[in-house]
C-alpha cells in the first residue's frame, strides 16, 4: 500500500484511485507496445506472452505492474518481474546482470551480436568478448525508453480522465 501511495503521489493521483488508474495505464500502454501489437494470447501461450511482454512490452507498464504486485502482496509475480526486468526494471541504470535482468542481458547481447558481430565472435577465438560495451544497444534502448514513456504518459492521462 505504501509503495502504491508513493507511486500515486509521483503521478498526482489520489491514493484510493491509484491502483485502479495505474493498472489501467499499464494495460492501455501495453496494448500500444510492440508486444501488444504482436498480440500473443496469454491464456494459450503464457510463457511466450510473459517473455514477449518482458522484451517488447512498455517499460513503464512493467514498473507500474511491479509496484502493483508488491503493494498487493503478489510476491510471486513481483519475483518474476525482477527476474525478467532486473532491479532497474528496464531503466538504463546499473550495468550488472541483476540490474538488467534476463530480458536486459539477452537484449543487449542480441543487439550487440547484430551490430558488432566481431565482439561476440571474439569469445570463440579466445579473445575476451566485449558485450559489456554499449555499442548500438544504448541508443536503441534510449529510443525505446522515450517512446515507452510518451505512450505511458498518454495512457495515464487517458485513464485519469476516464476512471
């Protein structure tokens, strides 16, 4: 409850409506994310839907969902959020695997593999791989973060106006 109030205060939402509005904003923003457009059915493919949302969902919806999971005592879901999104939940803070989570580490490795194949292949030849350097992963991640932020703020405004 305290976490929800803190998040609600940050968005200027009354605490009693905060959970409802944050859940609405998360749902609306995720509909307009890449994962939402792909439309993986969660009931028929729950694991694929979870990974699709972790890799291609709205970053701020993920943060909102994690806050809601912790505030409502759904700790199993919160642990899953932290395993996939790390302690930073998709924000570009921290460079450790625990701050990036499984989705962040794999996304960075994938972008680096496409944009800097020599750095990935150098591990095969015995030279240390340089996956820790950002390469193109940094700018791509920041662009996605900016788009996610704009979409989430729009969803939040919509949900505040249509409770």
